C-alpha cells in the first residue's frame, strides 16, 4: 500500500465555520480524483471521513479541522498511486477553495 497523501490547508476561520464550509464543499473533493464522486461521508467531532470513488477504485479519506489548518489524508489504492503527485498538487492548489 502506498503512503497516504497528506496536505495541510491553512485557514483563519473558527473551527465551526471551517467545518460548515467543508460540509458544503465536500463534493468538490471528488474533483481531485479523475472521474471521482463522493459516495459517503460522516463527521466524528471535527473530523470528516469520506469515500471518493473514481476509475473503478475506492479512496478512503479524512479531513481533520484544527484551529488554524485542515489536515487532509487521502489513502490511495495501488492503482491510483501513479496519480499521487498530481492529486497532492491539485489538493494543495484547490483545497483552500473548499473553505471559501
């Protein structure tokens, strides 16, 4: 299993506001995976666990909302590991838009 992708997305919001914005934009996360769609998500405290399905693969992911950043962890299956750098770059570039 390849190492998970991890990205920190800085913010200057309250945790509650960051959570609300992530909730409203969780579907946009699927755009990080070619042909992806969020098939489920659930909150446990300040952590959202979600699954993105794309290219016939299931990608387990989570985002932990902190006081000054959101820590994203994406566990890619081996078949999608080839796209790890592109997905990391896109999440780094597009991730802050999830909080707007």
